[in-house]
């Protein structure tokens, strides 16, 4: 029991097979076990809510929120706090017991729906309900692919919920699909169909978040973001939750404290709403995996709003704060119910006592090419395609990571022919967004749509170009897909693209360990999914 774990949900999983002693991400076995148990009890409550809906009952949005946050809590690098996860298990079990009383025939529900236990039994139970509890390799592979897609979808749902946007249809699907992963009667074909349905709801969930973000903060616009520093003390905000940023900026007004974005929070600068804050300074650092050095040199407090935590050094652990689904033992956690203001005064007071950030680079980067901004440039883009000035677009969205093999994406961007434009979203952009790749007739060769969820923008842009050029199939467009993945939000983006009919997507730096050979064959045969090889050969394959 002491060293027992099995996790293969992220790209860095040990040996591309599975982490069994300790997570490459820093997750310990005792935390991994509680995450497995949290997923199990969440599937259990999902089976209960799905049955309640089938019987004609309504399910309160607070239950939907509980399910979403439970899933988000288990995403790679989100929450390392065993005690916080145990609290979520207890809360879920308590809520489930009250819901069970409303089910007309609870006996027909799966075991997970009826399971309950005391905390001292959690470790023993967790050892029997993890990934390997499903013995058939292909069924296991599809169940995990669906579950990981749902984790990514739940992350985006949670961000929309923070802006008071709920989608009962998406929540009901998340719970129905979770419950289906407990159903031993479902065949491989059934689960393949459910995988594609997960992608369909992934599109809907990302559309919901896009509407929530743009409704609150306006449509992103072309913006030059400073990457140097000012002389005031600062707070660094990382992650994806724009509502957290809004609350922090509002509370730091007039305090003499500047706010800097980090990693996936960079695209906040593109929204018109945030430009009114004089103390919204710029972006500090790079993608999530460099944070150990960059958080140290930032000197001030850091607020992690979502996943992408690297276990912190002692030198800055006392100034690392978490909120939402994120958590790390020994770091202070700040939260508030949906719709209520979080109190960040403790972070602000600490910032005032800290030196200003140490400058690590100077200059600026340009972004803000979400769907409305690109639609505004549509005539210019179409003209460049028709004249041959733009030969091809390559979608290089997704995630960044520590592996040396990811330098491939920098080299790929550098070697692209000068008549090719990169469409990007997510932290994968940090592999090339500071390169000077120039422009084509005034159109920058790197068009950054924003965060990983803004891959939705890239899909909309592709569909718009299909319409403009009068094509019957999105795959007829001069667009290639060379996507880097790391964790479960990239999984839902992939499933969303597949549900839209996009084919011949190349994934790297490795294919997911959770895809069995047979499931991989289904994806290759039906969708042309492929891996990467080397830059020169892949350029020939993808660009020609």
C-alpha cells in the first residue's frame, strides 16, 4: 500500500507507460490514491444524478458544480493536498447519501453509487478502484480517454460557472458519461461512440466559456504585451481563471502593487476590459514548467488559480497561494462561493513587503487573434491565400512541458517556410512566441488565439474559412495540425476537433500512454491520428 499508485493521464508519464512509484508531476502515491477514490465517488454520485434525471427529477446546480470541481481537482498538477481531496470525498459521499433517498430503485444502481465508508477505510478502498480495476485493456483505454476528456471539459465548465454561466445540458452529459464508465455492458463500439459524443459536448463547453469570457470582458483584440518589469512590488497570477484576475486587479487598485500574468494567464491582456487597470503590468516568465526559477526571481507572492503547479521550492513556498480547484500542502488557500468576492487582502499585504520583481527579459509579445479579431482580418487573409502569399496554416496549439524532446516545436516553427502561418492557443506557444518570424502582408506569422480553451477560436476560424472558400469539408482547407499535448484539457480539445470532423492531426511529443494498441488503431484508421518523427520529415508530411 505504501508505494502503490498507477497514473498515466499526462504526457510525461514514466516511460510512456505509467507512474507507479511517484508521479513525474510530483504527485505522491498517498495523493494519487485519494484522487482515484475521488473519481470513483464522483462517478457514483453521477450515476445517482443520471438516474434521478431519468426519473424526471431536477438536479440542483450546486451538485453540477461539485462534480465539475471534483474532476478539475484531479487534473495533472492541480491539487497535491491530500487533506483537501479527502474533504471533497467526504462532502461528495454525504451529498450522495441524501440524493440516494430520492431514487425509486437504488438497488439497480452500480456499486459506486451505493458505496460509502469512513475515512480510515479510504486507502484500502482506493487500492481497488483505480485505473487498473478495469481488466480489459481496450475497455480500460476508452473509459480513461472519456474520463480524461470529461476532466478537461469540467475545467472549462468551472471557469464558465465562475462567471455565473451554467449549461445544464453539458453538466447532465458529464454525469451521464461518467456513469457510463461504470457500465460493464457497454462494448468497445459503444464507448467509441461515447468518446465522440464527449468531443461534441467539448465544443459546446468551450463555446459556453468563450461566451462567458467575451460577455464579461469583451472580444480579444490585437495587443502588445510587455515582458519586462516595473519598479513597484508585484503579484504574479498564473492559471486560467479570468474571474480571479478581475477580483485581484479590483482589490489592488491604488495600493502601489502591480499585477503580472504568468503562463496561461497571458491572454488576459488581450481582453479590452482589463486594459483599464493601470497596475496591470505585463507578463512575467514563460510556460508553467519553468516556474521554480521564475517564481523565485519574481520576489512577490504568486496566486495559482488552476492547475500547472510544480511542487514549490522552500524559498518561495510561503508566498505561493492557491484558489479554486488548485491546492498544495503548506500553501495558503483562498476561496469563496460562486458569485461571491474572494478576499485577496492577505496576498496584497504580503506583496507590499516584498521587493519588486527581478527582470529576466525585456521586450514585448503580440497576441489577441481570437475568432472575432481574425474575422475582422478575413478579407486580408483570404486575399493572401488566393494570391499565394499564404500557402498554408499550421495549428500548433496545446501544451508545453519539460521534456527536451519538446524543443522539436521550436525548431519546427523556425524551419517553417516563410509563406506558412502558425495558429496557436495554450501554453505550447511559449516554445516559439518570442521568435521573430515576421509577417505576411502585415499579418503576423504567429496568430495567438489565447488559452488552451481558445482552441475553440481556432476551430471557428477553420469553419469560417471553409465557408468563405465554399468548401464541403474542413479537411480541404490548407491547414495542418501539429499539436503538443500534456494533460486532460488537451484531451478534450482533441476530442472536440475529432467531433468536428478534423482529420490527420499529429500529436506529440508522444502518443498518450492510455491509448491501447487497438484504440490507437481505431483513431488512426478513422481519423488519421499520427505521432511526430523529426522536424525535417514532418515538415515534408505536413507542409509539403
